[in-house]
């Protein structure tokens, strides 16, 4: 109902009577109030739907922003991880190369150690042989020294015998010489 009709009825209520007019006005006002409330409820529902759609659109936009941000973060993390993985691979290659070099060096060192071990065994064998030769020669030297000492003793004995015999020969020559000379006249007094 129109507002003009309601005003006319309220004015007429004064003339016809308060009771009847008030009831009609109240009825008219309550119907109008209900219609306004329905329109208000419909508007609120429409606004709530619009707000829900707007919130849903905002939710979708935020979700998309979060997705894009997470995707960018994950790409950055993935790039960092790839870079670290490449660094680790490079270090691993260097380590494997160093390990190969160390193995080759170890093999060369082991071969050199084996050669040196064989040389040590050979020298120890030679030393043992020389020690046996030295013992044999020392034993032979002691025997020769003992024989030399015995021969010196014998030589000293023979030289003493020769000296004694030489002295006897000298005495015998003197005696022989005394026997072969004419007697010397004794000097006259």
C-alpha cells in the first residue's frame, strides 16, 4: 500500500472512530512492515549471497596467490637443491678422483714396498751368509793365530838353540884355534 493511502486512513480514523481505524491501520502497517521485512530479508539474503560470492572470489584469489607464492618458493627451493646437488656431485667427483689417485698411489707404494721387502730379505740373507763366512774366517783366523803363536814359540826355541849352538861353535872354534897354534914360549924372566 501507498503511503498516501495510509495517511488518509489515519486521518479518517479520527472521524470514524479510533477503534476501527486503529485496527485497519495496524493491519495495514503490519502488512507493510511484513512486506518491508520480506524485502529486507530478500535484500539481506541477496547481499549475503553477493558477500558469499565475493568472499568465495576473495578466497579463490588468496588461494591462487598462496599457490603462486608456494610454487615460486618451491621453485626457488628446487633450484637451491639442484645447485646444492650439483655442488655435492662435483665434490663427489673430486673425491672419487682423489680416491682413484690414492688407490693408484697405494698400488705403486705397495709395489715399491714389496720390492723393498724383497730387497730387505735378500740383504738379510746376504748378511746371514756374510756372518757365517765371518764366523768361518774368524775360526780360521784363530787357528792360524794359534799356529803362528806356536811357531813363534818354536822359532824362539830354535833361535835360542841356534844362539846356544852358535856360542858352542864359537867356543869350539876358539878351542880348535888354540890347538892348532904352536905353543907360545913363555917369556923369560
